[in-house]
């Protein structure tokens, strides 16, 4: 038998890698001669590079870049085993933990992310996967593109590198000096949210407070993004502000589309394409996936349903092992390709209690699923 393990993490309790290991250990007991492929799922945030390397092979490469406050730091990208695909997680140099007690999205930059993108391209990458998640920034990706040659001018025709607090000072943008090496590179951006660039559901209002913005600063940041959007529209002739996901990571999503001509793609679709998931599926496979909670968000293309779309097409069974499930959504999950759903919690306990036993509960549930498959 062949098992393909491709779970999302159980947020706050188990990482996708830990879940793979627990399931694999149980499979070795019940089906010792089976083949097992582990594909930890990355969501774009911290740990994405490691997850891709685990799934597809490759290694981390360290580069000195700028941190959120333009200070030198060592960050990394992953070069996968094909030698042509690189993975950059913006959290490695623009992540919220890096600012510690200096949270201020008016001042922080994504400049280091652009440096990582350029380093990966110069290293021979023909495709670069960018993970948006866990950022401390609100600069619309301007810092990142400044690092690769895009020029920003104020009303005195002086060049500067915009941050969240100076976006309104941009009067024009020139893309004439963007590094030509990037013209040969496909850039795919992992983005699992659908927030617009600005407005009450945009980058500043929804994510600004967790990055240190008070009510007044949120309004200022939002106005800056609105101003940036207008200049982008004049520069490239396209309104990116309402594209679902353009508000991701301090509107880095908008910047990726506008300046890098990148596609915003659900994270699971990026993972499945990168590991050539459709090619490793076979009729004798069982695919085991899972996530912390199967709910209405899951049905919008998150991990379980993204995988279900592929397994359904190939008529391969898909087993979802989840922390919990909303009853009204399970029937739709079945229609979309999930074969069976198994919540791991065995007793009616509050999450504050059950979360302490996630490892044990997952192991028991997997054990029972495998016993049934043996019969």
C-alpha cells in the first residue's frame, strides 16, 4: 500500500511535520511494508522554507540582508533539489518577532525580502515561491521592490525608500531600472487570505493593530495604501487594490502583483504543484490530510479541500483527520472529494483541556483508522 501524508498544522498544538511523524509511526505498525510519502504543508509564514525542503528536498542558503529597521541580519531562502525553484518566506527578514518591543508599521520595511528574491534569482532560480505571512510591515511591498531596482520619487523628484508611514509621499514610480535578471524568473506568491489592499477589511485595519498600530495610525496607514494604489494605477495602468489577497502582509500582496507581475495563489495549490502531487497519486494510494478545524473557511480552498479537488479527479481516497469539525460543513466536504472525516477529540472537553492531549488523541485516531483499513 502507498500512503501520502499531507496535513496542515493543528494551530497552537502540532506542526504539520509532527503530524506526519505521528501518522507515519502508526503506519509502520499496521502496514510495515507500505510506502509512505510525507508532505508537510507550508502556509507562507515562518517554517515554510523548512516544509518545502522536507517535502521536495533541497537546502537553506543564508544571505546578509536588511531587517525591518534597515539593519544588517542573516536571513535565508530555500533552493529546492531541482536547482531551479527557490522559496522565500518574508517572515525570515520582515517577521513580527524580529521587531520585539519596537513594533511600528510606519517605520518597518520589506527591503530584505527583495534582497532575498534577488539572491535566489542570481543563484539560478527560474521560479521563486514567496510566502506571505507573519509580517511586521505595511509598506505595500515597496521596500522589496526598491531592493531590486524600482525607484520611488517624492514631489521634489527625490528618490527614497518608502515605508508604511511615507507611502503618501510617493508622487511617481519608475520601473526602468528593475534588475533584468528578474525578467527570466516566474514568481508565485502564497496567499491564503482574500482581504483587499485598503479599506475597513484591508491591510491596515485588519492587521495593523497586531503590528503595533493604534487607531490613529491605522487610519494613516490606510490612507498611505490608498495613495500608493493610485500611483500604481498611473504607473502600470491596473487597479490592484481590490484583488483578493492584495491586503496580505501589509499589502505586500498588492506589491507582488503590481511590481513583480506575480500570481497570488492559495498556499496548498502552490505546494501541490511544487511537489508534483498529481504525478505521485495512484489508485493504490491512501491520502491522509487534516487541519485543526474543518469549517466554512476550509471549504474556500484551504488545505483539505484543495487536496480533495486533486484526489477526486484521480478517484483516490482522501481521509481527513481533524481537531474538530462543524457538522453542517461535513456534507459539503464529502461532495467536494473528501472520503471520510475523523475528529480526534474523544471526550467532550474544552479546547483548553483537549489541546494538551492532541498528540495522544491524534495517535489513537490514526490507529483506529488504520485498523479499519486493515480489515
